[in-house]
């Protein structure tokens, strides 16, 4: 490549990229604001869940098992946005706490379906109101007529990034 073309290519690499929208301050970029909202949600959830001896992944697992009893480790990992290894740690902790049951061995393959125990159902019921109150605070922060559009937009964002 001629020297002049190399210099132009080097200059282009050192040029700052154009932002995807007109915000000049990174704290006004969509990704930053989404992360700020996610961090605020996680902090609020951590606080109320700690009072009940649970973590966010443990709570999410209990919620999912209440809706879909018998989910496997792999299914729970996908649904709670953690690795299979992390989901297995969560499941072991919940099982040791007496909140879920799983068979010692799999009937077929490697899947060991998990189910809430009575204690797991009681712990979930005890914490749900506090977690749902956090979501209520989020929803009340925006006009009611925009909630459906926000959910749709967030779903579109997730889909665009998963492709």
C-alpha cells in the first residue's frame, strides 16, 4: 500500500467515532441510561432481597419455578441471564436452603427438574410484594400510556443486540 494511503488509514483509525445520535455527553447515550436504570433496579432489588436472605438470581429462579415447575438448570440459566455453571451454584444454594428440590439423578439425559418446596413458596410469597413495589415505582415514573411502548422498545433493543 502506498505510504500516503497508509497515513490516511492511520488517521481514520485515530479519529473519534461519531455517536449514534446527537447527544454529545456519553451520560445521555441510550446504553448509558439503560445501564444506569439497570444498576438502580439491581441496587433496589439487592436491598430488599438481602432482608429475606436471597440474591437477585435466587429470587429470579424462585419466580420462574413458581411459573414453570420442573425447569432444568440450562433453561433456568437462559431465563435468568447467567451461565449454566452459575445457575447450578444458585440451584445448589436454594436446595441446601430447603427452597427447592431436585432429583439426585436425571431420569434421562442430564436434566434434573427443579421444583419449589413449601418453604420456597413461602419465601417467594414473603418477598414478592417488596420486589413488585420496586417495579411499581419504576412504572409510576412514566406516564401510564407509555408503559406498553417502553416494553416494546426495550424488547426491540434486546432483539437487535441478540442478532
